[in-house]
C-alpha cells in the first residue's frame, strides 16, 4: 500500500507543476503585436456577467515578447483542425497574425444535465483582430446560414452536434462575438439587466480585476468534489478535504524579459486550509524531484520534457497568504521545444 500511495503522490506532484506548463505551452502560440499587455477590463466588459469561468489572452503582447521571439522553432504555427484549415483558406484569417486579444466566459452544464436542459453549457467569446467581413459572410453562405437578430447580421455555423449551431457576429469592424448556440439574445439580456456590467456581485470578474497587466489568465470556480473522491486505489480523507477547500483557481502569465512569469493560485475556504495545501504541495514536489532522480525516469522521458519538469520542480516558489496558496515560477523559451516540428495543413 505504501508503494502504491507513493507512486500516486509522485504522479500528483509532477501533474501539479506540469498542468501549468502545459497550459502556458498551449496559449503561448496564439499571439498578436504590442510589447506590453493591453488593459483587460474593456474586453471583459463586453462579456456577460456572472460566468464561473473567465479567460483572457493578449496574443499581441505575447507575440511581441522576447519569450516568443526567442522560441527555438520559429516556424509557422498551424492548427491541425480540418474545419479551421478550410476557414483559413476561404476567409484568409489566420489566428497567428490576425488575432490580437481574446476574452472568454463559460458556464458549464449542471451535473447530470443534457443538451436539452434548461441550463445547458454556454460559452461566449469576444475577440479583437483583423477580420474580413465580406469573406466571412460568403463562407457563412456556403457552410452555414445568415440570420438577423438584435439588430446584427449573425453568421451561423454548424456545431459538432448537427442539431446545434454556433453564432458569430461583428460588434465593430475589429471585434467579433462568438456564442455557443443559435441565439445571441443571452449576451444582450445580460447587459440589459446589468447595464454597467459592474463587477460587484460577480466573483470571477472581481478576481479577474486583479489580473490587469497579465498577458494571459484563467479564473475559474472549482466544481464540487464528489463524496467518493479518490486517486487511483488511494482514498484519503485529508486529500479530499484539501481538494474541497479550494474554491477558486487562477492561472496568470506575463512576459518578463526572455522568460514567461507564471502564477498558479488556489483560493481556499480558510487560511488554515491554505497553509495545509502549501505543505501538501511542498511534499508532492519532493516526491516529484525524487522521481526525476531515477535513471529510469530520465531514460523514459523526452529530454526537453525532462528539463522543463526538473526546472519547474526545483525553482517554483510555493507560498501561502491568507486564504491563497500560490505557485510562482518562470518558463524559458526552451519550454516551446515541447511542441515538436510544426504540422502542415
């Protein structure tokens, strides 16, 4: 049993730090053109209020950063998605050079609900960039349909589920809204009920306000941990209690010279929970470092992945302040080696 428990803890220790690295690796390839992160609130204000998850990325700032400019592989980034490739060919839009900033609000579907439930999942995206409205309109005629709603020309595109549609419309010449669903009414209903879109009473937006200046962030409320929570064959009341104590998670990043400064924060119910979570993470880091010292681990891992994991586990700072436990670390451009050779469309 001890061996099994130790194996699980080692895996968890590596996972805690790898998740943040993986996220930053994913978002660091979607960029745009200014040297510093632009202000966040104006883009967030276009989103509906009350979402339990908010995400933002200033692709322009990241693309202009030394972190991105010094990436090992300077080849063109492509997205291995057939529908996106067809969209690029038809409209000329390429996120790598045309997309500047993106903000997202998401509402997950309630547990056990279906697509026909009264509260289905919902995603709203607001994006700034350069979009060819005429070409997108023509593409919608060929692959979707065009409607008019709330005084806007709305382009509908089939979703993964053939019975559903996604909606895209222009807020101005350089800003579009994309809504999961066949109606844009929810976006305007939210603003009508809260004209100022004030952050008071909006927990996610209150936390996002602290991220002004970050090039990328995600703020999300943690779903309820089920009563039968377990990790593999290990059932731990203490681990379950710590997991339930985390109310919110915030992940933020900003270019800092040649590196990317990253903060991963868990907001707990009490300061005692935060200190206990800090101690647990430090213990998991020790197990993770011990695992990396094994010759078998070094032989089985990709050299670039091993180097990144080793750096994260050695240099990350884990602190606890009030109800928040935070992991701080820096990523070098070497983390982008994990992408492998660029794919062709």
